């Protein structure tokens, strides 16, 4: 489009054409300031000229850069300090168009007497004033607002004015659907400077929400209010009204609404104007209608100066995003569930006193943003080059950001308070669900409470197919809940998998259905999970052959509390068994699994009791399922020394004397070193020396060592779980002795076949072997095993070794325990222990 430079001669051209022609009237007005006087004498003709044809009024401004220029040498339209009366002068003696305090009705007055120039309570500044306002005039208005913002030191006075407008009528409506639309508009609009488009919701989801009947009805009811606010924002911005006054006017329009509704409705109105601005910018190059409208708004000129305008738009976008943040925060306060938090809760009460201030400054920021956009579209890109207005927006953004951060802090405290109340409620619900006296139709209610209560996603992963499944796959089945941390050794997993597979054969034979579900327990105080933790979880998940919870964070805090406090989970894996109705039939079947394997199926406490009744103190119980070599020795009826300890000198002396006694007695003797329950590296060193010096047979696989001690410890904890740890049966006393001996020095168990002859500490075993000459005389009469036992027991009765048990905090510690030697109640101490073994025995209980 060709542009002609404005000259003094063109400005002095007399007005021609009939006044009834609005186009001619507007053209004459723009091209000749002297013609304004004629229009002043005829207000009706003036309004007709301007309102009848906005295009004719604005087109010369678009076609002629000379119009409204600030620094022209020749007096022209829009100059502030002219000697000749003209359009737009603020301090002139002769009444003219655009004056705010003039006795004669004129173009641009806020309370004009011409019908149609204003309506309702919204004052519309004249189009001529908007078009003829110079950049310096707008800057003066904005600086005036800045002065009023900073000079109003008494915030109480200002807020009292705002609070006086607040008169809610009790109507409530859900602002969320409207906020979703507004966020989508503003998020897309604020990205256009960087040529990005990014929405809050997926488009399909947004449209689906917007089309819901109740949302449509709500929007229809609020459209008029939103339009009125949009008009107030745009026309007051064009007229250069005081920002505080405009903000107060908007509060007057919204007096009957709650604070969150005031904010969302105002933001909706702002989004209409700002969204339209950027919509035209997006499509004007491809749509002729949009192009024509864009020309009226000078968008092509603005977009040609993107680089110098970018700081201005960055400041605008930063403020708009902060406005959205505050709005979301205020809405979140409104959405807090009243059943968990009351208005008098300290954090909420503090926030409620700040929310009116937050709403005021957010709406005031909208007015400031609207003024900036109006200035850009009405006065061109030159207005946007100044950094003064960017500073103004940044100041508002800084103030609003401080308010937002304070609100967010209080909101987080409120959420924490609500979470605590919900957690208490959930924990109590779990206690009620697992009450032994409560009956359920099936196990679904229990499983949903433990794992995941919602139906919006599939919480389980099938280990065999690697497909996500719902909890329905567990309906009316016996369920074994394998609960563990992420410190799950491959040895444990391999043995559990073998037991699981064997047990499924038992289940098929008995026509019983059961499933295992792995529930991983992680530290929920750190979310999302650290990369290392997430990687460890995913690695474990890939190895699980059964069902697993696919996301450890779906296990809620009160569930973890219940598992720890009621089921006594610490760090070691536990296996809680639920029957098809969700009732706990074993609080931890992991011990009976380690002891008896698949024979313990269906892994109930009743089955555990029955298995113990069938057991006796024999070598098979100690080594069953671990080493077939020892089982063959048992079948052959050989004498067997099972021994352990970490002192290599004890090992050398013991094996040498045992071999000497066996030779002298001519008995078939085998010896096997089974290590210790801890100090893994030390056990490896001892095993290596045994191999090198050919001292005897030793387990080379550390998994065998781990499983031996895990089974032995499980025997103790199985009894503790059943409340039978201090039963006066010889078998339990011997198990406790062996565990105690392991904590202090070496030990040995002598058996003939499966029959255990002696279970002794190194302090009695070595003297017994050394005293062979004394008791060997009884071998012919009493036999080797009885002669050995009698001599050993005499030494034991003289100086019985001290007994001690060290329980880590990762398991349930019994209140008291009797000594397996003298049956007195043992003293309890707190012990700090370090075995200098970083790896330790995997899964060791001690």
C-alpha cells in the first residue's frame, strides 16, 4: 500500500463534501484540523461521521505515517504543544475535539450527550481520541498510573475500597472449565512471540470438556458479564483512564461473585482481547478478512518490527503467565475439600486474608496489559520501543510473583494438612478392613485399598506376558503379597521363583488358585523417584515372574505405614497371604517358604503350625534343599560335622583334631564348612584357605551359605511370629543355641546320619575332641556318639558359653527372650555393630 507524506498544505485543505456523508466527514477531520470547529458546532454530525464509518476514520492513520507523529517540524495532528487549536490538544483555551473537561459536547468525552456514544455503565472513549492519541500522551497516562501505584502507600485504604465492592450473593459455580479455556487461549497467545503453540490440554480433551452440557450452560450464563468486562478493559485502555479506577469499575461489575470467580471472569475477558490480537497475527497472511482487520490494528507493521518489540512482548507474556499462576492458585484454594480443612485452619485463614489483595493486583495487571496492547495497536511500533513501559510491566510482574509465592507456600501447607488428615482416615479404613471380625464378599475392596483404588489405569504388570492388567485378575483368588524394598537380591528371587513354580504344581493338584503380587516399597518423600532408584526398580520389575505393581508411587503413605506398623515390614521381604475373601491367613509366610518350600502351601498360619508339629531336631531340617552331597551322606549313615566361624585358626585346629579322632575311632566322618551369617568377605577368605590347604569340604557358592543362615533365622522368626519363641521344646532351644554361637566364635554340629548328637560352641567342642583318650574307653560300651555327647555335656555344664541375639531394627523385635542354655529371661541392650563388610550376606536377618 503506497503511503503519502503529510505536508502543511495537505493539512490546510478546506473540508469539502456534504456533512451527511460519514466517510467524507471523517476524511476531512483527519486531513484538516481546522475542520474540527465545524463539527464541534454539530455534535450529531460528528458522531455520525465517526460511528458510521470507522474504516474511513482509521484508514488515513494507516496510510500516512505523518499523522500523529510526535516530532514533526510542521504543526500536525496529535501534537501536544501547538499554537493553533487542533484535534487532541489537552491544554487549549478554545474547545476542541478530545478535551476531557470542556463545556461543549465533543468527540472523545467520557460522558457525551450524543445518544449511542455511551451505554450502560461502560464509558467508551471516542474513536478519534484513540486514533489521535500520541505515544507521549499514552506514556504520560501509564507513568501517571505508575505514580499512583507507588504513591498509594496505604494499601489498607486501597483494599478497603475493593472490599467495599464485595457483596457475594451466594451463587457458586465451577470455574474450572472456564479456566481451562482461558489457559489454553493465553498459553497459545503468549507463545507467539517465539512462534510456538502450546496448549494446557490436548485439543480433543479441551473440546470434549467444552462441549459438556453443564459447561455450555455456564458459558452462556456468563457471556454477558465477560463481554462487559472485555469492553471495560478495551475502551478504558483506549481512553487512557486511571488504571486503579478501571480496576475498581471491574470489581463493581463483579460485586456479586466470589473472589475466584471475579478473577477467572476477568481473565476470560482479557483472554478474549489478547487472544483476538494474536489470532489475527497468526492468520492474517492467509485469510483476507483477517488481513483487513489486521491492517486496521497495524499488525503487519508491528510484526515487521518483532525484534525491537520482543522485550515488550516478553514483559507482557511474563506478566500474563504470572497472572495465570495466581489465578490457578486462588482457584485451588477454593477447591480445597472442606471435609478435611476448615476456614479457621491457620494456613487457610492466612491465605484468605491475602486473596483479595491477590485478586486486585491480578485484575489491575490485566488492565495494564490491555493498555499496552491498545497503545501498540493504536500508536504503532514506535510506542513499543521504549523500555519504560516494559519496566512498568516487570514491576507489576515482580509484585504479583511475590504474592503468588506467598500464596503457594500457604497452599502447600494446606495440602500437607489435608494429606495428613486423609492419611489418618485411610489408615483407619485399612485397620477396619483388616479387622479379623469383618467379613468381605471377595478380596477386591481390600486389594484396591492396598494397591490402587481408582479405575483410571491398570496398576499391575503381568510378569509372564509383560502386559498391564487390572486388579480383577486377582478376584476371589488367594493372593500372596510379596512386599519388599528395592534391595532384593538375585539369590532371594531365584529361590522364591523356584518355590513359586513348585507351589503352582501343588495348587493345580489341589484345584486351588493363588497368585503372587510384588508390592515395592520406596521412599515417597522424594518424588519423582531419582533416576538411580527408578532404574533399580525397572530392573527388578523386568525379572519378576509374577504380578507386580508397575509404579511404586501408587502405594500411598498410609498403606506403607500400615504395612510397617501392622505387618511389621522393615526392610526384609515379607509375604502376606490373603484368602479369596481378603482375610489375612498369614502375616508373613516368607519364613515357612524358606524352611519348607512348596510343602508349606497354601502358606497359612494353620499350615505353619502343622508343619512345626511334624518337625524334629535333625540334620535334614538344617540342610534340606541346599546341598545334595550332605543328603547323600545322611542316607549313607555317615558321621557329619557341620561347622562354621570366621577364625581360620579355629578351623585348622578343629579339622585336624576331628580327622585324628575319626581315624582313631575308625568311623566314617565328613566335614562341611558353612560359613557365618555375616562377614561375607571373611567367609570367602576362610573358604579359599580350606580349599588351598585341603582341610575339607566347604560350600563354594555364597548363595548356599546365605540360604542356610536365612532358613535357620527363619525358624526362629517363624516361632516368634506364632508366639512360640520360648516354647520349652528341645528343637527350639537348639536352634537358638546355634544362632547364638554364630555371633561369638566357632561352633560345630555332630550328627550320625540325620540324628544330631551334639550342638556345641568351639570352647567345648575342641576340648571334647582333645579329650578323646579320656572318653574313648566308653566307645566300646556306649558307642562313639553317646561317649562324645556325655563328655561334651560335662564340659558344657561347667562353663556354658554366653548367649546373645542381635536383632536389627529391620525386623519385629520380641519384647523378651529366654536363654537357650539356662532358660532365664535374657537382658536387653542397645548395640551398635559394624562388621566391616559393605556387601554383607544378601538378605541376612542379622
